[in-house]
């Protein structure tokens, strides 16, 4: 396994461009299975999870041409459905949670979709019921092989229907949407997710010939079509990386400009970090974060302690809860961090407590952070990255700490952040990767 050695206490200065959006890329890469025509996608982040999905598509028979860094062409005109029954598929599909989204396109175009129980972050229970209940409503037959942890759906034809999702699952909405665009008749998906990345998928499908209305709302109406064509698509910048860099700049007393952020697609993210006391300026489509020597956590109008909690879009994304928490450790004031969606995501705070942070873990979902206001610096320790977002939160903490830190299991960080040390070191960070 690889690990990072971080020499803390260095301020950063300069410009950095966010990578392409991981969560969008995982959706739109699966959508290439919906047509036999070529699809060109740019601004793809070349991170571990995305590259795993591209390899899976290759093994399914999709032609993949890497034109240049982040710019690919795909053509699924000779899909090998026999691969779905192979032992290799069971291993490869289980290694990546995003692989679940190949099921909808395969079901819609070829009448069957298989997937082993997918992996991903160990952040709590992440059920798949929404996906398969949606397929069943469209007319598919569902089968679960419990002894193999293997899911199968089959359908000679899919038929449009009305469905009210039991949760506004992003991957569930994407999967059902990709199945519905080739179903016969009209499908209505109510309580649909409406994140910018889901909107991007909708817009891509429309450019391929799909008929979708209600984009950006929680009610999608799809008129099924017979076939889809090729298209060109560009991924948004990654809002999670943007939020990570905002928090990193504040806690390390850095002066950083984030370039080409698509601020119009960031929702409440900048405002949430501003409520943690972080000063920033919008300069066109760039975000300038001046050196924040001190930053003070806001309170509610009645003077009560601020609560930062995750919500479905357009609320604050759960992927930035870990970043908000670590940023608050050196603020002035107190904040309650409430992680509602995943019951294991806050357990990484034990490492921050060992570093000297003042945090009370109330229960698996809530942590109270008493900011140190830089009166006491965190100290370097040896720790391990439990998941993508906690891993980067620990990296940010180590960059601000006194002394050296070791972060093990950085393959987790590589799943979501592209060559992060190579991008931060030129700005003044001291991060060394050891294999």
C-alpha cells in the first residue's frame, strides 16, 4: 500500500484548477452503453474509480480511445453480454460502487443487466432497493442470488409508468432514467434527485435524442424513444474538490485562486463555508480565497450554535461534511456537524482528536467542534484513510499541523482526487508519496 508523508505548517499560494467531476463522470460513462454511435467526453478526471469503470466498459466490448488527457471517445457497437456471466465481471463489478449504473443502460438496450454487490466507501449502509424497484416498475423481472451477492434484471420490453421514489437517490435516479429513455411510452419519476451532475446526465441524454422534461426539478417526465445517437459532452468541475480546496485554504492560512469553478452550479457550498467564517471573492468564474488568519463561525439569528448538516440537493452535499468538520477545528467558535445520511462517516474524527482537535462525537451522526482559533495547532500523527472524503479531510488537517504526519491507505484518496500531491506541492505543500 502507498502512504503520504506530510510536513505540516506550510501556507500555499497560487492558482489551481479543479478536476472534472467524479460523480458526474461515473454516470455519463455508463450512458455510453445506450447507443452504438460514438460518444466523445471531455474533462474526465483520471482517478482510480473512473479508470476502473473505463476498464469495465472495455471488458464489456466498448471501444475506448483516449484522445488526450481527460478527453475520450467511446463506442458501444459490439457489447459482449457474455462477459456479464464471467468470474472476471463478478470481481471487477464488485470493486466499484459506480458500476451499478451500467444496469439501467444494459437493461434498456439489450434486455438484461447484471451486477455483483458493488463496493465503494465503507461509510454505512447504502442500499440498492431504489434502483431495482424502479426497474421492476418499468416491467423488468428481478432476481437476487444471495449466495453470490449477485443481482439480475431481465425484460423483453420496458414500459413507461409513474413512480414515486422512496428516496431521492442520485445513482438510483440516474439508473432508472437511463432505462426509461428507451422504454415504450411515458415515464414519470417523482422525488427524483436533481443534483447538477444528474442535470448534466439529462442534458447529455437529450443531446443523444432522448425526450426529458423537468430537468433540474424533482419530477422528471420521459417520453421513450426507439434509439439514441452519439454526442459530445463535457464534465463540470468537481464541486467536492472545490469545497475541499476552500477548506484547505482556510485552515492552512493560504491565498489560493480556484480557476473555472462553474460557480452557478455550486449551490449552497460557498455560502456554507462563508458561515464557517471563510472569506472569499468571486472573480468571474474563479473563487479567490485570501489568507484567513482567523475565521469565526457564524451563529443562528437567535444566537444559538450553528448546525451544518447534509441534505439532498439543493442542500449541502454529504461529501463535504468531513471537510466542513476539519475546517472548523481551527475556527473561532463552535459548530454542530450533523451527518444525516451515513452512519459511519464521522468515525474518522478519532484521528483529529488524537491530533489535538476539540471534538465531541455525540453519536454516529453528530459531532460538536469547538474551534481552537489557532491558539493550539494540531500535531502530526500516523493515521489511515477510511474513505475518500475523510482521507482528504485528514490530509488537510495534516497540512495545517505541527510536525510530520503519515496517512496510510491513500488509495482511498486516489479514488476521488487526481494526483493531489502533484497539484498541491507546486503551491507550497510538502506532501511526499511513498509506495
